[in-house]
C-alpha cells in the first residue's frame, strides 16, 4: 500500500514511518521540519519538504496518489495553542483541511488521523476515559483536534472517504525532543543527564502533580499499522489505562538515570515546583478496551521498561 505520512520527520510520525516501511509499504513523507528533523527521516521513504497549508499539497497528491494518508503533522503544544490560538488553528485545522481536500480529490481511500485522548476529553469525570465521553477540551489545541475529527465524519458522509481516529495518551520514547513545553519524559531525562534541575508543574490541591497515561512510541506505531485495515469510521484511545503522577514519573526517571550515571548530584532528586500552566489538565487516563477489541491492539511495554528503553537510546545519542 502507498501511504503518505504528514509529520513523518517528527517524533511519533518517524517511528510510524519506520513501522510502515518495515512492513513493506511504500511511504511518502510530507513535513516542513518545523519541529521534525532530517535525521529522523527513513531513507526508504520519499521526502517532500512542504507545509501542509501550501497550495502545492494538491499537486503532490495528484503526483503520488497515496492509498492512505496518515496525518501526524500538527502544532502539538498545549501552552503554545493558548498563547497563539490563531497559529494553532491555522496549522491544525486549515492545514488538515488542505490535506483532506487533496486526499478526496485524488481518490485516497483512507485517512488515519492523530488526535489526543487527553486534550479532547478535557478534565473528564469518567476515568479512565472511554471514547464515548463527550469532548470538553480545555485548550485551543484540544478544540482543533476535536473539530478535525468532525471534519472526518463530514468527508466520509459526503465523499465516502474512510477514516480511523487514534486518540493518543502521552507518548514518549526514542526521538522525542526536550526543547519545548511538551514531552515531560524527554525534558526530565535531558535535564537530569545534563545535571540541571527539573520543574514539576502542579495544581494547589495535588502536590504530586497531574496524572497522565504514558504510552511508548513503538506501541503507538503498532496501532498505526493495525489501523491501515481495521477501525473503519471509528475513534480509538491509544494509551495504557494506567495513571501516573508527574512526581512518580520523575522519581522513576531519576532512579533509572542514577543506576547508570554514577555521579548524579543528589540535590537534583527534589524538583522545583511551579503552578500548572493554562490548558494543563489535572488528570488524564484512557480506557483502551475498544482498541483491544476492535483493532486487536494492546500496549506491550510498562512504564519502567519503556523508560529503560528510552534512556538507553538517549545515552547512545
Ligand atoms: N507527543 C504526544 O504525547 C502526543 C499526544 C497526543 C497526540 N499527539 C499528536 O501526534 C502528532 C505528532 O506529534 P509529535 O509528538 O511527534 O510531535 P512533533 O512535533 O515531533 O511532530 C510533528 C511533525 O509535524 C511537522 N509539522 C508541523 N507543522 C507542519 C506543517 N505546517 N506542515 C508540515 N509539517 C508540519 C513537524 O515538523 C514535525 O515533524 C501530532 O499531531 C500531535 O498532536 C502527540
């Protein structure tokens, strides 16, 4: 199958490209390298340096005629979306619409759209949260993801374009970058390895920090493989169903690094504290029953194993 992956030079997208090429698919990558890196690009994939908002996207689709589009390209920072909701919507909604228009015009059969389980549900009362929970996003980023899901419904209804939505939990693992506000695993790891203090964001009533559902990127990539021919017109949570407080995560990372980096300064063991930022959810954890039943997907790694694997990659860099 020929698959066009937008955002295929990014952290998760590039791992998905590796899984697709590894399974023998022909892969085309579209990325403007806004946060993605050339070094992440799989040499077996054809790369186009292009913005998803560009007028050239239609021509590219006409030329490549992909069977399936896997849409990972996005402005993916929650705090950045609060600061500049116009830019967030421009990339995440207008850019996605540009891709959808190109896809339906050239006869693409399916779109796999990457949404966010945390950001779309908001601070859900149902916990772990299932896919039927009514979206209550608390950030412009969550709103653009929820809206994009609705566009898919329209494109299917109007043009018969098939789709699967994957609503990710907090993804971590090899290639995640520590530069930015998102990606707490990469940020903690990078700072501790460089003997710099960390900051733990929290709400006043929960000093252990927010809870998140952490899922390893290679498990997430496997869900993208399964979604190629399963999950028609469905939305699926991709997480672990296990909630971890930020303080717990920090301790696990600190201990994992301490086992390898002998001279880690002991004062780094206590992170600085700061108030949660606008848009930060208090808690997020996903019910993954539907992905198990309908996609045949289950996460393979627990957090400890996943952190070890990530640290091994980080120390080899
Ligand atoms: N990281 C997570 O925990 C997480 C959780 C839920 C959902 N997601 C979603 O997964 C997807 C990938 O996220 P990631 O963590 O790999 O981030 P990332 O920033 O590494 O990947 C995004 C990629 O999109 C590219 N891109 C951005 N704007 C573009 C544009 N206008 N045109 C073309 N390419 C553009 C970037 O260069 C980058 O390669 C995003 O849609 C994100 O919203 C991520």
